[in-house]
C-alpha cells in the first residue's frame, strides 16, 4: 500500500484478485499500509461484472467498545460479500461489526440530532444519545460505538 489512498489500493487489489480468479479459479489479494478505502461493498461488487463472487474486508482503529466495557478495543472491521444470482439482482452484504457506522454518528452530530440509544456509549461506558459525546469519544478513546448485537 505504501500509505496510498485506500480507494486506489482497494481498486488495484480487487482488480488483481479478479484477474487471478479468472486465471486460477480463485484470487486472494491482501494489502497493507493503506488508508480508509470507503465502501467495502464497492470492491466486492466489482467481481459481479465478471460473474464472480467478491469479498472485501478491512480492519480499523479501535472505535467499538466491547460489551460491558468503557473504552474501545475493537475496530468496526467492515465485511462485504457480493454474489451473482440466477435472478435479476445479485446478493450483496455490506456490514460492519459495530451497531452503526461512525459516519452516521458524525452526520447526526453535524445536524445537531440525538442518537438512537444503542449506537454509542459515553465516557462512563453507559449508552448515550449525545452525538457530540460520541464523536468526541472517537478521538479521546473514552467511550465509542456499540458492537453489533449490543
């Protein structure tokens, strides 16, 4: 990755994986030393144009507070899978292991909206609807996003 833009590294890596899959039946590519690559589903869906199943995943900095904890120890670790179907629409799964994407919390903060309970915990480790506290926690490491499933 050479600290490249994540989108550039993601496009290159998935294109290489597709070529490997066409030649060998399967194509796995790993990238390291890259940056935020955007929507994981975009890369998985690139394989659909070639009749292939696509998978894309990444790790992140700790933003997710484990159940019954106060401080983040897990990443949101996005996972995407795309598979062609016999029908018109492909199967596409694009998810993170947190209850919500940090971007949605940031949008709520900019709008001055309250968060739904279950999205974030504050510095005390208790659920919060305060978007400003949730965004601030991603910087301070005190509090953070809740994990998928609570």
